């Protein structure tokens, strides 16, 4: 294979990585949050289904849970940096960025309250507003702030004022209620129950928020580094990051299996374990960018770019479809499907979105919700940065 560095492909590469990350988000959401209660993952695992189901659940937990969302968060920070630079050329950059994030907050709240309480848009909007001033900081200050947020996230279990998570009995009771409501109730009853679950979900969002802040800040740093503008110059470093992430994945798998002294060693370093998804998200992103510098992989990965360009639309479409497939006002599959058929379903949904995104973008510049987001944030005739999310 011959390394290539085609000009003008900066956003396409970013969209391709975003499109791949979206599959991880879909797979995790369908298998762990639409198929069963969102709280099931915080209880002791129950080996259910065939050997294939168990293996797939294990693979998703090790390779994707937390990692796909972390990569998505990193990319959101990159997008903020791109948009800020584009707005800065025209003036009042922070004003337009604030409007954009407030509109996203509106979308997120509608999604959270009317569709599905697993929403990430609300947290992204809130965290985006919190870190917005950092777009004007020097690179050194950005780096120190990102590291501080990451340290805060990893050390939460050691802090006296750590986030309090519901006990196992409360979670088990909530899972039992969810199995009754989500599988058979009507839309209004499900919305009421979903709203009531928010009190239990709030600690999780508070716990993850420092990581989201860190990844937004790291995303801004990634953009400033120039690696996305000229990735061919950084292939060696990208490979190094990818390899380091792979090593972290092997260590995580060894710790999770509980075999040998490795488990005890990792257990003694428990505050470092929350860092693993962050390291792996960097590894995944670096590996994809490195692969895009080679002709054959680049052709394949660019096929994911339309999904990335329409990530906002596709993410919300996944929620609408997930609710209809699994909740009582639709097909009511909640709690009735094993992991393997849901993985197959996720692949079908993703391929359909890939085809629809490609078709749509052959006729329109933006996805439908991307266009609406721009319209509400800027008004008709306002400037429109190229990066969607």
C-alpha cells in the first residue's frame, strides 16, 4: 500500500472517524440501554443466552462501553475548536457558539424528556457551555485544564465528596419496574416512568461530567496540534498511540478476567481504571486516522463519512427507532431479545443509515436536523460552519 495525503480532506477524515464511532454508540445503546434497563449494567452480570450472546456482551463491554462515547466526546471538542475558528474570522465567536450550544440544549432536553432518558446531548450542551471560555486559552492552559479534569474524574472514588450511586437493592428494584413498564406500557406512561428515572441517572451524569470536560478540552488540543490538518506528518505518532491503546485493552481484559496476579495489581490501581476508556478512545481515533493515510483503508473508511456528516440526525433517528422497537408503544421487544440478535439488528440499522445518509447528501448539503440546528442557532442567512457536531 502507498501512503497518501490528499488535499482538502480534513473534514472528510473527521467525519469518517465520527461515523465509525456512531456504530459503537448504536451497538452499546441497543444492547445495554434499549434491550434491557439502563441500570442492569451496574448490577452483577448474569450469564444469559447462548455462548455467542455471552461472548458478544463481553466484547462490547471490553471494547466499546465507555470507549465509543469517549471518542464521540473527543470529536465534539474538535468540532467546537473548528467552529470557533470559523466564527472568529467573522467576529463574536463566543456569542454564536453560545447560541449553538443553547439550541443543542433544547434538542437534548426534548430528547431526554420525550424520547429516551439515555440522552447525551443535554450533557454535551451543558459541558460545552462550561468549557466554552477555554477556546480562548493558550495551549498550555488548555492542556493543564484537560489533565486536571481527567485527574478529577479518575480520583473520584478517593474523594470525600464523591458522587453517591444508588445501592444494589435500589437498582434491582428499578430494573424490575423497568421490565414491567418499558415492555408493555403506552407512550405517556413510559415518558412518566422515564422522567422518574432521571433522579437515579443524575449521579451517573455527574460522575462522567469531568471526563466529558477533559475530552472536550483534549479535542480542542487535537485540532490545534495540526494532526487533523496534516495527518500524513504524524503517522508514526498515530501508530504509537494506537499501539499503546491496544496494550491498555489487553491489560483491561486481564484485569476483568480476574486471572493471576494481574487482577490483584489492577485492583490496587483501581483509581486508574476509569482512564482506560479515555486511552482507548485516543487509540481508536489514532488508528483510524493512521489507516486513512493508506489508499485501500482510506477508500473503505471514507464510506463512513456521510454518517459522520449527519451524526446529529442519525443519533436521534437511532433513539426514535430504538424506542419503537423495544418499548410498549411499538413492538415491545424490551427484555425479550438476547444480545446476538440485537447486534444483528444494530448492524442492519447502521447499514440502512449509511445508505440513507449517502443518498441524502447527494441532494442536500446538510442532514435535516443539522440544517434545523443551524437555522435555529443562526437564523436564515447566517454563516454555517462545515463541521456538524
